[in-house]
């Protein structure tokens, strides 16, 4: 395995395009090193992007949104007070990935590129309407996060296409997000189901909603019909119950060692309901 | 000190000094299995079967052997062909012959100059398999038409018409069962199931071995018992035992799983084949889970009769346990533990040891007892609920005591079940009010404890400090407890004792640190050996004083004249005696070798409080109490530690730990990510009560304390979940998936 | 395979070693530098026995490549005690019997130290969640959590 430390993304793209064999990128490494250990999909070339200027920065853009570098760690996100205040759901999704040790290294972009339908940080990014900046030999484009995963372990990124940053839109008043997951233990498990909800309110009534389900399909899925249940409502028990059922109905999980299909279908509704309530409370300003 | 003094107060025993090996262990200096390297050392790696059951048609390692840095490749052809009986089973489990019996079964091994090269070589070994039908579940394996794991595996005990996968059958009991059930006001029965669990020690197996062509060799290995390693490796490789010197490293947990061999003979064979170069093999976590010795899975029928007042009148059990492809489930121990806590006129036990295409079970903390406790203590709890009786009262009414004839035969000497039950009843945890969706569960557990072959020596250093040499690796503080007992015996400071754990060449045969025996057995042996040196010191002092040796006695580190008739002499300290050894007859040392008996049976009672999320089925442990009779807690902190550690292993087994197999018979959760042992945030504090009813057969009253603690949690949590939800789960683990399903349907389908 | 020359700082000492690019930081610490206090319990970031401080952050050294250590500073269990005395956590772990087999202990000590340096007044729940990535199979965590809480209290009182 050849280890590369490019000092710019264009250099990384060049290395990638000219490399023979499997190329992987190293940011936090918390998935790549596990694959190396197990001996699955061991790359021939590993491109460490951490020496590229700016990759560990969290920047407030002029338009009021945020740009989060590709190698920003979970700890950096959690410690960023303003970002955490504006996007608590997105930050808590990242924070749920692994242990304190993992948090020092793991990144949003890594979590996204690993392509797992159970990735904890991805539903929150999608619910937030986040995009990623993708650089390739033909320049930089902005792609919706929800368009990146295409199946278990698969993304639509081609050879020489590298994500440089995650972009979050400007946060407005009376908006709130939340991410919750279900795991058998209290920590250290992969989500059995997960759900992110992002809401904006007007006079305590939901004006827009995005609901994203994790671990109940081959990839993280946007649950538009579930979000539609919430529009124009102020989230009483009745609406929550309808919403919960809708999420269960939309879920298309499989049975595996982490949970049965039946369990996932049931519990995604429970988790979605709890996440919606949390997001709503946050949007109201009740924390 | 006479044995009848066991109730007296002690100077050192019962105190909590710093453990002698603490410094090394908090600074990273302690050397564990993988921490040693040698000049010229090679790295070993093992090729493992990807199938649950397959005929090995051919192995071609030509390409692998050509890789630069590969020094030796071994297959079954490199091992003796004439092994039989247990050595053959050990060999078969170490490396497959014609057939791979489980996912992860070793097929070949490589030694190379680097780990990477060894692993690359494994990829180049071509194995042609013919996949055979497999069976994983114990009840499936019991069916007459089940795939046959190994032909002619059943021994003489197996009844005619049994499945060919039954390896052995056991049946025993006493009293008139029919009459017993007739006397009952209610008779209840049930089927209970537990899944296989792994010991989950954090240190993977590791060893470094060296073996010359003349059969002389050495090994460094993490093990609970290095004499066992020596014996098993010698049997498997046809070596002369005394020529193999095995040194134990510090051990990173074992819980029974490190009492047998896996990689050790492979490392020796690789060393021999590479011309005697040292070979180190370190297992990966996935290898540990796939290919070491988890405990058995069990399917258990229980039937119990009870009067309306709560007296147990009769009990029957039939336990079916699979212990992997070579037999060896702890079904016999499970049967012995099933009703051991209770006085019951009529009991009947049947057990089947069943083969399945799984790794060969090894011991796991109180082997068999947790499964038995789950079945019996759950059913008793159901009956207490039906009759609206207090579960502790019912256990108190039926509890065995001194003089009771146990359900499996032996008569109990002084035991502490009643005292333990009373202690739990009085503990504040038993009366804390519970909220919605919360429940409390009570359960008892038993382990018979073990003494075993033990050999120790004690020697006086020239300054009067004492070296103790034992053969039981220190897995959780036994150096401290042995030093305390030594200090107590001599009456010298705890810090003046150093406890060493010696290699196989330095002492007689020692059984491993298993069966809760290290403190009990090595302690008893050290007491005997130390008293030999005390007698010798008294003899030398008597000579000096020119009086009869009987006129000298030992107290608090001094030889003293025994009363005015002996003469008026100034007591002589151990320091002075030691400093004059060279003048008085040379070194002073003692030793003791025996099969230690009088182990002191062990009982524990646990109370668990849980909350169940009715929407997700998640069980949260709110509070947990362990009460157990330790006989005498030599170092109470480490006794508490054993209670707490055992309880948490039991909690894991009850809630989330299980071996998950796919349709293909391969283990699906061979990583800590999905083999879910409890993490710190899953748990509350584990409260403890040390009950001390001294063991009359031990000089300090010690009973083994290690094992019992893992048995009660399984039923205590099931009983607590039942109390919280009014739904009874009869199969483990009580994972959220299973609990939620039970909440919907009223039961877990078992 | 050509090896890569790595220059780094470990426990205050300048250290150089040659690493295969596939080797983890844990491999390099153990096999090239001879610091075997960091343990490998899983190799996949699930057990925490290899916990180290890497450029000021708590990491699982099995999930860091050795070659990433170039120019960085690393603290391991071997650097935790002072020349004169043990770290207060180390002392407390011995005093309170917060270890049995001791295999997870180096990782837990390194992780607990990292916590107390951030927050010397954690709640029990915070300690339990912070240490969730450090598996211990012997103790049931009870005495570990209590030892960390007690050390925090001592640190606050002497501060």
C-alpha cells in the first residue's frame, strides 16, 4: 500500500487519477483502518488528505451558512458552540458515532463516504439540506448530501472525485433539528434504526419539515410523505402518532444480526416520533 | 494457627492493602502474552475454515511457500497420527484433519518474518473444500435425522435411539418424584433456552514458542494454567512433558477460556519446522470469537412442584447442551447446580451433551450453573408470583444449610445460603419503591468450588523477608490475597512478602487458576509450606537455646519460649533467624504438594431492578445487588471485584450477548462491535454484601468466590423484566428485539 | 515493501522508526519503539485498550497509521507517571482495586486522564459515557468509575 500526503486537493485528484488499483482516502481513518485490519477492500493507494490546508476548519460563510472541512473531527464539531447551537441534531448525530476515542478522529465526510445505511451523521446532514463540495479534474461542484449514497457501502463518487467540505445552509429563527437512534447498548453499537428531523415553524406551526430515516433500507432515505404529515401542524399526540405510523410504513428494513425487520419497522416509528418532538421543542426555543 | 481458629480476628486478612503487582499494571510495564519478542522471532498466522462443516479435499501451499520471508507452513500432516481419546480431540480442535468442523476451525498455519508476510501467505494457500451439511442449534442437533457432526461420537452412556450427535447422557436423582409432585399444590413446567456466550476477556490469546528437533522447547503464553498447556501440548505433539518449559505471562482475563490450548501447539510445530526459531502467534479478536471456547448453548425443560406455602416438593430437569463439535458442554455441572440451593425430597436430572458445528466449548465462570439457574430460578419466580409469595421468603424456607444432603449427593458442611438470603432481605435495595415500567427480580446461584492439584514453595530470604512461589497465575489479585495469608501465617508485614508465579519447571504440577481455586488452594498450600519453615525456625532456635523444639512457639514473627518452664529467653525475630541461616544449617524453605480438598461451597443471591421501555423493548438496569458467602474475604476489595465482575458478565449474557449464526452456519458477530459485552454506560454501580460464614476446611475460612456471581444475574434479570412487564421471557438474551416481540405477543415463543 | 521513516515525539522523547505504511500507530509503538503498555484487544476501535493521546486528542492507536505520527506528539501509558511518583489516577486505581487482570487498565487510565484534564468535575454518568469505549470484562466497571470520581475530587480539592 502506498501512502500519499498531498498538500492540495488538485494534487490528490492527480494522484488518484494516475494510480493503479484501489484508491482510498484517509481523513479520520476510523472506517478505513478497520477495513485494513480485516483485510477487506485493502487499498493499493491511501491518500491522506489531512495535510491539505483548510480541511480541519469550520468556517462561517458570508451567506450565514457553514462550511465544514472534510477532516473536521467529531470533537471539533461538538466543541463548536455556535454550530452546535444552530444545528444540534446534526452535531449529535456525529457525536453518536463511536467512543470518545473515535470522536477525536471520525469525520462527517468519512461517515458519508463509508456508505453505510446506518451512518449516524448522515440523516442529520440530509435533513439539514446540506451539500458537499466535490472536486475532480474538471473542477468543483456542489452536490446534495442525499445524492451521495447509492447503496450499502456504495456512493456515486467516481474515480478522482473527492469531497472537500460539507456546506450547511443559513440557520433561521424558529428552526430546529434532532437525530435519535436506537441501539441495544447505550454506546458503541451501530444504529438499528435512526431518524433525523429538521423543522421550521411559523407561529408554532410547522411550515417545512425534512425527515430522514437511517438503517431501514439499503441507504439513508428521505421520508417525504412522513414529513408532509407534519406540515401545518403543531405536533400534538395525534399527529405524532400518524407521523410515527407513516415512518414505520415507509421503512423497508431487512433482518440481520442487529435487529429483525419487524423490530426495525416498529421502532423506527417510535424513534422518529421522539426525534420530531425534540426537533419541535428546539424550534420553539425550548431546547 | 489451628484450624478451629477460623472465627478469630486476623491482623492482615480482611485488610485492603495495595496489590503487589499494581505498579507494573498501572504503568504499562506488566508483560502480557503478546508483549514479548525474541531475537530471530517469526510471526505465525492461522488459516481458518470459512465453512461450518466441510471435507478438506486438498491443501496446496506451494505458492505460499515460495513467498519471500515464509519459513514454515504446517498442516495436520505435521502432527502425530497415532493420537486417540482426549489428545486426539485436542489435536482435532487445534488443527483440522480430514474435516473442518466449524467456521474458524484451523486448517493450516504459517510462520514468516513479518505478520504481513504471514497473512499474505495465508491468502496463497489453496484449499479445496467439499461443503457438508451443518447443524448449529442444540434442539436441531438432537433430532434423529440431523446432519451428523462426527460419526461414532456417542459414548457408552448414550441411550439407544438417540440422535447420533449425542456425545453422552447423564441421569441421576433421588426420592419418589411422582409422590413429590402429588404433594404439591401447584406444579409448573417450562422450556428455557440460553444462547452461547463468550468469556470476552480483553486480551486475545497469544504465545511465543520455541521447539528444537530434539524435543526440547520453551513457551511464553497467556494462560490460566501453564501445566495444562504443557500437558496438552505434550500430548498433542508427542513430546516429553518435562522437556517443555512453559512460562505464564501476565494474563488479560480468562474466565475459564484460557484453560486449554488453541494456538500453542501450532506455534511449537511452526518453530520446530522452521529450525527452532521462536514463533509468536497472536489471535485477532475475530479469531478469538470464532475459534476459541465459548460456553454451551442450552435448551432446558424444568418441572417443579410447590405447596401453596412455598415449600418445594419435587423437581425434574432435562438439559440439552451443545458444546461444539467435540462435546464437552458443562451439562453435568449444570445438573449438579440445578437444585443445589434447595432441600427437596425428590429430584430427577437428565442431561445430554450434544455435538454441533460450533467451536469446542471451554469453561466459562461456573460452567453450566448460569443456564441451570436461569431455568430453575425463573420457574420458581413464576410460582412465587402465581402464589403471591415473597421470593426471598420462599428461598429461605427451602434453603440448604449445614447437614443438608445436596440435590446431587454430597452432604453440605457449614454453608451460608441462609445468611446470604437474610442479608439481601435486609438490604435497602429490597425495599426501594419502583416506578412505572420498573420491576425487581431476585435469584440465587450456586457453585461447588474446586481445590485441585497444587504445588507451592516458600523460602526465607537472608533478611527475613519471604518469597512465595505459586503456580496459579494472578488473574484478579491473587498475589495480594496469597501475600496476606502468608503475612498472617508468619506475623510479618504484608510488604515483606513477595509472591512469584513460577514456570512449569520450578514447581510440581498445578491446576490452573480455575474453579475459584487460586486463593483457596494456593493459600492453603502456602499456609502448610510456611508452617514447615516456622517449624524449622523453631527447631533452630531451640537448638540455640538448647531446649526441646516443642518448647519453642511462633508468634508475630518471633520464635518465643513456650512459657516459663521453657526458660527465660529473649524472643528471636525472623530477621535474626534469617541472617544466621548460613550458620544454623543453611537455607530455610518449605513446600507443599497435594490435591486440595475442603473447598467450601458457595452461594449467592442477587437483586436486580430494571426499567423496560415499552415502546422499544430496551431493558435498563437501574440497581443491582450481589450478596455472596465468601467464607472469609482475604482482600475484601478483590472479593467485591469478583462479585461485581461476575454479575456484569451475567448481565451481559442475560441482555445482549449471544453467538449469532447465519443460515450458512458461520458466526456473524465475530467482533466486539456486535458481540455486545456491557460498556460502562450500560450499568449502575454494583452493590455488594460480603457474607462471611467461614469454611471449616480452610485454615483461614476461605471459600472460592470467583464463579458463583455469574449465575444469578440471568434469572434475576428475567424475573425483574417479568415483574416490570408482566411478560415472562424464557429465552436469552432478552435483547430489545425479543422483549418487544414478547410485549406484543405475550411471550417470547419459548 | 519500502518502509517510511517516521520522526515523532513520544512521551517527550524524540523517536524515529521505520514503518510499513500498513502498520498502525499501535503496531509501531509496540513493535518498533518497544512500548508494549498500549494493548491490542480488538484492532478495530471497539475496546479502547490501545488508547493514546495523539496531538492532544484521545485516540485508539489501532485506528491511526504509524506513518501519520510524523511530526506529531504522542503520549502513552508509559509517560503517565512522573519521575518521582505515579499519576493520581494510577495511585487511586491501585488503592481502590480498580483493576483485576490489568489488561484494559493502561487504556482506561489514558482515557480517564484525558477526561479529567478537560473536566475535573464530571458526573458519574459523564465518566461512564466517556469510558464507554474502554471495555473491561473483569471489574463490572464499578471500582473504575469510583476511582475516577475520587481522583477528580482529590484534584479539585488540591487545585
